[in-house]
């Protein structure tokens, strides 16, 4: 936080938008914060090197090789610098076994076990994954797939769609609101598979996901280090049928360590379940509400739980090429019966036409029926985010109401 704040304020001060004293009001550096706080508790499913190093320092333990700074060409790094792992460092799994003072709380009250892990070769990996996905679809479960590049994520999603699977990619080039919509659609079941890169690791809690597939699992780097693999594997631990497929042609140290740690937790949880007679059950979590009130959608806005309003679509509603239109999905269709297709739900056939001389050609009873149908059509158009059509129907309703 300190360096990000300093960079921003230096630019403002340099160009005269802030006084030089603005730099005095800043976040604390890490050593300053640690000096002021008498006691501290780190809580994490995947502890980092800096937290473990800090624990060793304040308890007087020898700092393991994996937590020592690697000297750069200019000399030793400052105390607040991010720890870079030594090439010969121990794995995170080994560090957690050897460092004293770590309170391990790895038993889930739900009894859910860490997922089974299977390593499979990369040859024919997409076809193999398709067969596994189809098994999950038959059981009403979902799948997450992680890859390394945006292009590959889009290609995998496109291939799955050609094979009849509702799939969509999820990466940094997708709008934030659309990312939320895609994940909500996955939970509800309008999408069976989401293919992502780095957005499917932390903070994603989808109990409906029973399969996680990781391509290029043996590659070295940030997206495939031990912590990243553990976080991705954890996405399948909310479901009692959780399973992880690692597609790789070898076994990297990160893969080996993450598999060992997952199996260790699984054995420990299973023993706890047997001792206390606990039967693992998938987490039950309320499904999200798709769409919003029709009146809000006509205006292209939505009311948030705290009473604020936000834009939910670009002017003119959804366009061709939008993620939902590609999959024949829409906010209005999501709220309707599953026995109809989204396209059938999105079309309303009026009993009566709308000629200019409707007043002379229809009886008052027929006009009342038409009014009810127009209101239904307006709400449906609004839910589909077709605001222009909704506004046209709204004006037609006003004319009829005046005649009645």
C-alpha cells in the first residue's frame, strides 16, 4: 500500500495538483505496522512466505532456506521487500510441517473432504475433458476449467459449445458486471462450464462445481505454483463429489507438493468423520436472483440491496455478440420455466394486432385483454434488456389506458 500511495501522490505533487505535504499522510510500511501491533494473527488457507518468515523471526526460529531473501545484483533486499524463494527452497508443504507455532484448523464441520486428484496426459485432453463434463451435466453439476492464455480459454469454450455444452470463457477482458452474470448463470445451471485463467482461484464459492480441470498443470510460474494449484483445487472442495483433473506430461515440484497437502488434509478429515459419524454433504447455498424488477430494467438500471442504482446494460439493450446472446440466454428467460427454451420464453405472440384504428375495431373487453398482454410483453422485453422495445410498448399501453 505504501508504494502504490507514494507513486500516485508523487505524480500529483509533480504536476501541482497536491502540495508536497500530501506525501506525509500515507499508509504504514510493513515494519512500522508490525512494530505498533503487539499481537497479530494471520489467517489463510494458503500461507505466504512473508507471513511464515515473520512467524519465524518473532519466535526465534531459524528461518528456512525457502523463506530467505535472494540477494540481487545490488546487494541484499530491504526488510520490507517481498520474499523471493530460493531456487533450492523447500516446498510450502515441508515448511508447514517444520515451522512451529502454526495452529492448523483444517477440519471442516460439514465433513466435506478435499477433492480426489487425478493426473492425466495432455494428449487428447480436450476430448477427455468433454466426456467428464457430460457426466457432470447428467448429474446436474458444474465444471471449472483453468488454462494459461486468453486465446486458449476462448478456444476451449468455443469447442465445448460446438459439442453441445453450454460453456463460456472468463478472463480479464470481460466486463466486471458480465463476470458476475456469468458466474451467477453457472450456479443456476444456464451455463455448465466456465473456462478461466486466473479469476477462478480465490474468493470463488460455487457448491455446484464438482469438477475442476487444470491444463498445463506441470508448467512453472505464478499461475502454476504450489499456492495457485492449492487454491484452484479448493474450488472443488464444496461438493461431496469433488474431483480435480491435472493434465500434465510430468510432475512438477509444485504439483507434487499440492497433491501431498491435499491428500494429507483428506486423510485427516476422513478420520475425523469416521470418529464422529459425520457424513459429508454438499454445501447448500441460496441461488442468486437473475435480472431485476421490470420497471428498473426498462430504464436500464437496477436497484442494489443498499438502495443505490446502477447501470445494468449498455444503451439499447443487449447487442449481437453479447455473452448471453451467444448462448441464447437472457435475464428474462432465466426466471421462467425450465421446460421452455430461452428463445421460446423471449417471444410473446399477442392475441390481437396493434392497428391504428384499434379503438374502432376492438370491443372494450378485447382492448382490456390487449392491455394485459402488452404489459406482459413490456416486462418480458425489459427483462431481456431490450429497452427500446419496452419503451415502445409502454407508450402503447399509455394510449390504451387513456382510451379505456
